[in-house]
C-alpha cells in the first residue's frame, strides 16, 4: 500500500477499531494510519527480567515485573465512589501479594485461577491498612519487549499495539521521504524499518534507533516550519516606526520606579525590530513580576507616536482590565487615548470606528472580543499578545487581514523556558528574556511545613489576615482518581471544609476550580481584587499575572505533586507589592516529626532558607528513589526565587515534560519526548538548514511542514 493511503486513511478502517474506537484514538491525537505509525511510545518495558514477590515488596513506589499465578480473584463495587475494584492474590515460590485494578470489571473474567501471567505495575503502600499491593498492573502473556504508550480512557498500550499489528497486516506502511544524503549523513534507519523496530522491538538498541528516527522527523518538520515562517515574515512590509529618544526619556523619568538592566536591554531589542522594514516577531519571556507590561507599553508608545494604533490581547476580562488600569496610570501624562474591549461591554462592535470610541482609541486593550469578524482597527501598527499560547495563529491573523502593511508582533509570556527549548519551540520568533525583578520587590519567603506544625502556620496566617492581607490555597486536583488515592490527595471541597474547622474558619473563604463557568470564575477573582475574600481555595486555574496587591500568603497543599515550574508560577501570585509575602508548602511525602522546623508566630523572622533547609536535614525520605528527586525539587524551590534557574533544574530533574507537558504551559502539538536527546536536536536543526531552500523539490516534506503551520504553538 502506498504512503498516500497511510497518510489519508482514518484509523477507523483498521479492523476492530471502527468509528467508536477511532474517537478514543482521536483523544490521543491519532486520526490517520500515519498518525498511528508516528505515535511515540513513552518507553519500552523489558519483561525479560522478573522479580520474586518477596523482592518486589521492597520496591515501594517503583514499577516491577512479577511472574506469578492467580491464587484467587474477586470483584466488588466501592460503596462511596461506585467504581468496580478487581482484586487478585498473586503467588510465586517466594510469597503472596495482592493486585488491584480500578474501573476495569472485564478483567475479572479473564483472570484464570492457577494460570501464570506476567504482571507489570507499581508497588504501593496503603497507609490506612498498612498493606503492600500491586497497583493497576498491565498483564502480559509472555516475556519480551513491550512499548508503553501515552494512554486515554478505555484505550490501553496493548490495544494500541494490536491496532498497529492489524495496520501492518492490512498492508499499510510509511514510505521514505527524506533525501538519501540526509539519511546517510545522520545515520538514520529507513522509515519502514523504523516502524517495525519502534512498535515491535526485538532489542533495546533497535528500539532506541527507531525512536530517534521518528523524533528526528517530527523535530525536523517543526524546525522547518519555524524557518519557513521566519523567511515569509521577512518578505512582508511593516509600518515604519520612529523611535523618539526624547519621548522615551520623558516616559522613563515619569515612572514611579527605575527600570532594571534587563528591561532596558529588551526595550533596546524591541526598538531595533520596530525600525526594520519587515514586521517584528518577538517573544518576551519574563518571570512573574519582572515588569513585562511596562516594556510593552514603551514599544506601544513609540508606535502610537508614529501615528499607528496598538491592539493588546489579554486572555481574560480581568487581565485586560488590569492592563487597562496600568496603561491609564503610566500614560496619563501623554496624549494617548486608551480603549477597553471585552465581553463585558455587552454590545456588538461595528466596523465604523466612530460608532464605538473604544476602537477609535490609540491603544485598544481587549480579549477575544477584539478578534470578532466585524472588528476592524485601521492603521494597526502593533499587536501585543499576553500569554501568547491562548490565541491561535488564525485568530491573530484576523487583526491584520486585508492590510497592505503587516503589524509588528510582540508576545509576552510569564512561563520561563530554558533557551535550549525556547529556540526550538518558538524558532520563528526572536526571543528576549527579563531576568531581574524590580528592586523594591521583597522576595517571597518560602517554607516547607510539616503536618505537625500546620496549626502554628494557620495562627501566623490568621494574623496576616487580621492585618488586611489575603491568602491563596492551592490544591492539586478537584477530585480523587481512584479509591487507593482517597487518603492521599486533597480536593478543593475537602480543603474548603477543613479550613472552616480551623482558626481560619471565621474568615471569608471562597473556592475556585476549572470546572466552574467562566463568569463564575471571573466574579470570584473580582471579589478577591475588591478585598471581599480573605482566603481563596483553588486548583492551578488562577491566572498568571493577576495582580492582587494584598495577597501575601500562598499555601500549597501536596507540594510534592507539582513540578518546580508550576510551584514557581503559583508563588508568583503573591509578592506583587512592597509587603512581605510568604509561601507555605505542605507535603505528606516526608516524616512529620522534624526538629528542624521553627515555631511560626508573628515574632518569628522566618528567614528564607534557614528554616526550610534545616527541615530537609531532619526529614526522612521514603523508600522509593523518586522521593529523593522530590526532596531535591522542593529544596531548590524554597531556596531559589529565579524562575529561569528553576526551569533549568526542572528540565534536569524531570525532563522536558515538566515544562512542555503541564497544564499551564499550553504547548499544543509539542511532544516533550522530542527534547530528551540534545544530539537529535542538533542534527534536526542542521538538517533543517540544509533542506529549507529545497522544500519545493520535495512535495511530501513540504506538505508535512505545511501541516505544522496551523498548529497553535507556532506563534
């Protein structure tokens, strides 16, 4: 079968999948047979080395392989959660261990008493019953190498492997499309060979080479797409912007604070871009509270002074209003008309500017409302996008549609990404970084608090509320996943109810989570801004950049469940004024009887590092090796306030998925597996430079590159 068939045929055409099964695969981004072949396993499990049950029991927190017989099995339905729990007692010549599966009732019929299987799963310890068990193990018929894929509900790695087997049996394949000189230069296996060795490996060496080939392909397409966009951008004409140094000096002198060296450097880079004949396409990365807004305003002022307008896109009404108020304050001494366009205006915008004074302004700040089809901003010279991944390419292009001149583009992001990744992910953009924070900002004091000291922490927090300050409480998830996790994971509602029973119960407490409607979330944040809420219990949905001056305390529950970059983003919600702020991390991952923790009171100075560092000296790590990495991560968090440094460490400790795979990062279309090997990155980058001028000669490759141009992250 030709590569064309593999490219275009739906996975629904593969036997056993059908239309219903295709929907499951689509949740994984797999729509066509080609997508299926390109679907990368996270890892490969070597099931040729098994452990005895007695040995496996000592591996708490680790994944193990056990060869055992089914001594007995059972199935029950939990009374509270109403989910099916299948249990089996496994036996080998060294002992017994229980295995548990959740919400997989069909397994009970397939587990045959006395039959031997291979079980691959994680050894866990239930604190409430003090028992060790094998959690949700995969079941395999025989020893061998088995790829493990990213999974979704009701679709396992075994089912994905079956689909691949049937696709090959039906004659599907991937035909080679890279030039022979590229294949030889970078020692790549052919695509048909790589398909078999990736999904049905005979040995680890062949699997790694095959996986590297697919990662090389996908990185090459991404980098080529970025290079293509960058080249296309240079062919466009941009508004001519005059940089007025006198105007700049006047603006800077009227600021109520001094610009940092980083801000001055970025402003200089923006000015250089604005004076080029083609559009600026720049990303400004800045840590939370580093002053990206004022940098963007300086660029906007120069564009407005050159008789062009500026559109500023913010992801929410609250952030749009916040930028609007900041602009009014900092530009009050300049002849600049500022408009605000959000869904809250509650009236449809019209093309004729005189019908809506907001669109007649020089600086128009707004949300998605600015992207309506009937909105036209004449003489648009600059588009500023806050938290760029919230807006797709097509959406933003609407602002520049049917214009002889293409507006300059400036993107702002508070998500620190190491340059090694940023230059690949945002290869079509020039990148600036603001590494410093304003001198008047006090660093947030961060502490790891044992459960035994929670009451002391709450008394200290109550005193801060009495002084007129506000508190955020962050929990890892809204509801627990399965019955085994009930005692481990805090939920929003349980934390909300628990706080009511403490000394903080007399305070005004509210909650916020991602399942609430947008208007409900906006109203909660608005009340927080007005000071009508003392404590806000939330998941990770609190917007980056929300400026609540009186929020000085952050409580992070189950801090061990978050990565460094996430923890730092949470901490950035406080410390946005000249008030001293505090971040308290609670975790059940370490022993609670730690002499290194000091008593927290209003008299305690709470020196950053001292209390926290001592707590690590005396805390006991759990048996699993993963907890050592957790200790390192939390120790780094309490001792370091540099978001970029923490992002680099997160990359080292947890890999690219920590930065590109988390909920708040929003890098749709990016697979963190692409960035695990720096040599493949370098090879793909060099190959892209060789091929970019030859795209028209290779239509298959050109089509693959074109498919990337509509992906949301290429901004």
